C-alpha cells in the first residue's frame, strides 16, 4: 500500500521539490519534553538517555540487562523512532538499593546523559510534547516557495495524519488487522494485538481526515463538530457560535476525528454525515474495534506546529526545528513541503 492510500491528500498542494530525510541519525533528532519536577530522592532511578539508531524497547532491554534488573521494572513515557538520534527519559524501580554503577550501560548507540531519583515511576504518556530537529538533505526545491509554504504551515498547522510507520512496512500491520477482522478474531499475543488495533484505528481516522482535507475544511470548525483543545482528551459539540471561537484562529482549539470504539458521541450535521459515509466502507474494521472493547475517543484533525523555525545550513540542506504534541508525527510536516524520493515508511 502506498502513502496516499494510508494517509490522504496534502493540504497545501504539490510539493515544493524533493529531498532526503534520515540520511544519517543526526538528520532526525527528537527530544522528549517532560514537565515533571523530579525530587532527587525516592525508589525510582530516572535516566535521561541518548539513543542512536536504537528503538525504545531495545534501549529498555539494554538498561535492564546492564543493571541486572527485570525488564518489567524499566518504564518509559513513549516510543521513539529507531532511525534517529533521540533523547528520552527512562525510570527503573530500585527500592532499597544505592545508585548503581552506570558504566555497564555505555554501549554503542546508548549514552546516559543524566540520572536522578524520584518517588514515582515514569508513566506511559507522561511527556507533554516532543521537540524535533530535522535536516532535509539533497534538497532540490525553490527556497522562495519553501519559505512561503513554511510560513503558511506555521500559521495554519498541517493535517494531523498518523504517519505511514504506524501501519508497518508497505501497510503490513493494516493488512494483518483486516485479516483478523475478516475472521472475527483477535491476536492472542498482547503486543501484536495492541499494534494491529492501533493500526486499524489510525487508518479509520486518516480516512475521515482525508475527506476533510479534500473538502478544504480540515482546519476549521463546522456546526456539529466535536471540538478539542490541543492537549486535551475531552471534547464538546460545536454550535454555530462555537465555529467563530477565537481560540480556533489561535490554533488552541480544533475540530476532531474518531479514534473508533464503543460508545456514542454527539456528532451532528455535515461532520456526522461525513464520518458515516467514510465508515460505511470500513464496517469490518469498525466492528472489530468495537468488539475488542476499545472506547471511542477523539483526536484533533489539525496539528499545530510549535516554535517552528528553519534555515539553510548548506545549498542543498533545509533544517527545521519545531515542537509537536505527543502522539503526532513529524513526517506530517515534511510531506507538506517536499517529496522524499525513493523513501517509504518514514
């Protein structure tokens, strides 16, 4: 399956040119933003770790092995890209134990930058955002067009698509999900079940968002929409007056799309009809998600880009710096700028 099938149309038209992303790990840097004041004392050892070409799960295994503790005692807030240079927090539960020797943790691709103690373990989803530094190399594009496009993205945001990596290589996760749905079965293995359910849910959201992008109303509220703030899981229905809420123009408030599951939601008007039409062709996946017991949730359709800046370190290099809410994909920004020729599943 190609990217257009998994995601949908871009919001800003044709790309401004071509480029390469992730020619090396340093071209895709991610820094976890964690707004938790650490006490410096407690049963949990927190480690600020830099990883190069290493995914989060493998890093957790290395930490557990290096310190001689069970993997279940290692916690982290979120998963980070493998093909990247990333910095994120881990916590290890070490009750009654002194701070260990961290030298065994120093391996190729993994470096502990900081350690401290805290009274609680690191919970999944505890980070507030992710900061990105992306370098697009082998750039072939007009700088004037790029600058204009970036200014529009800074002011309007981009469609909040789930990236193609959510669906596995060539959409393999989604294909597996469809197979299980057709047999009315769920994978026995917990990790596989979670991955396939997430893939199916993300695909249905992308289909709804793609229709809104095609209609040109992905970044504005319509009567009947369910509106949500950037970092909130709650939502409220939009009446005529709500569609003029000034917080929409400030990119604080956004229309939302479905993360499908059980439970009715008070959607109405054009948005309700659009979601019904999209899901009419995806009933197998929708019913599969409901039978799995997932509760219906919402995700914002528009992705605000925090602190976006850019410059050109070389004649064929564009460097971007920005911050995104958790669970959002930096590639949603890149695909509105350039085509990544010959690169898939990024």
